[in-house]
């Protein structure tokens, strides 16, 4: 029983991380490249980027708390945010 719950915990952690990796590969990197081609600067106000922050938060705190921290980070981002280095 304990092994089953551990396996489901590991799988539930891997699914969001896999989805973030797909997002980063298919959307984030190509959009950043296109922006650099057209002379637009990187618009990220924070280091690391929001998707990288969410990945680190999920790895450190788990799916629920890490996901909430990642969503809170996305909500803080915008023209009114001060930016800077933000580590989960």
C-alpha cells in the first residue's frame, strides 16, 4: 500500500513537470527566439522565468504548494511588478 501511494505521488509530480517541459520547448523558447529576431527584448521581469520558477517550486515543495507558488508568481508578474531574482 505504501509503495502504491509513493508511486502515485511520484507520477503526480512528474506529469506537471512534463507539461511544463513541453510548454518550455514548444512555446517559451520559440517565442523568445522570434522576439530576438524582430529586435524585441526579453520581457521577463524575474529571474528565473515563470515556467522555470514553477518547475523549481514543484520539485521543491510538491505539486499542490509548488503549483500555488507558481500561480502566485504569474499573478505578480506584469507592468506593476518590480521583478528581480525570485527563488522558490
